[in-house]
C-alpha cells in the first residue's frame, strides 16, 4: 500500500479545506493549507461541532490527493486495537521510507486516555515523525483534536503529556450567525436546492443556533423538500421544525 485509507465520510458533504467556512479561523486554515517541509504538529481544540473534525478530515484528504502517506483516525469510532495497529503501521512506514511525506490526523484523542498501549503507540508515532532529520521537501504533520487544550487533558503516560503540550495549539472559534448562514446555504446547494435569504433570516432568528442543531434541522428540511417536492419556504420550515 502507498498510503493509509481515510475512513468513510459523507460523500455529499465531503469536507475540504476549500469548503470550510472560515469565520475567525483564517490563521489555522492557512497553516493547514500551506504545509512547510519538516515536522509540524497541531493540537486543534474548540467546542463540539465547531469544525475540528472537518479540518482534520479535510487535511488528511488533501494529503491523500497530493500522494502523501495519510491517515484520519476517529478514536471515538475505532477500537483501541485498530488505533494501535494503525499507529504501528505508520511508524513502520516512517522507518522504511524516510523520504515519504506523511499527514496523520487523530480525532477525539481523549478516547485514548489511560489506554496504556494506545498512549505508548501515539507517543512512539510522535517520536518517529518528529525526530527524523529534514529531508528536502518532505512534509510530516501530526494533527490531534480534543474539545479542550492539551493542558486540560491528562494522559497516564507523562511523556505523552509533554509531547502533546508541545504541539502548536489552535482553538477553532465559533461561527457568527452570518457564517452559519453561509454554511447552511452551501450545504443546501450541495443537496440540490436554494436556501433563500428570507427563510434563512427567519430560521436563525427563531430557532436554536448551535451548529449541531442547525445541521440536524437542515437534514430534516432536506427530507421534507424531497418528500413534498416543494421549494423550501418559511411555511414549510415552520411546519417541519415547529419554529
């Protein structure tokens, strides 16, 4: 194999760096989109449903499309055994191919907390990637995501704590209502219909504005437009969502 596979993702809404609604996160997006040669480590934190997973998946996908060794691991969905096996395989790839570029994204890392074998494997992977001498244009990146900063997550392995806290920390900032509107419009367009300004203004003024609730409501509206074969109007939104 030339690379690790990315786990299956929602194809209609495939996350890419180009379709991430930036908001106040331009510095982080630029750093992810323009990798420099050598090692770079990111600890990405922020509230639930703020875009951390989108950024990790999108960065791994961009790495795959550029021919890098790549992996995206959702520790909330994978068994500890699967995570450890992937880390071990990646370590072997590093040692066998020092001239290979590699991007590894580890999502929901708290699920590895106090899992001794997984903590040791993550530390070994960090060491393997970080300690390699520079090799021309070779890029090596490790992205780790958690709701809080690394200082608020204590692994059982003390050396792992120090390594994770040494990563460059970036907090994904919550979107404004305007940015949320841009995201909802984009998702609606991907689903094949237009979300007009009157509907969007009513929705954001009357309904809950957390991103997880907005995306769940959008899925319900998607289904309603298909079922009733109607354009999305304020009356249809009110009948489906009850706002």
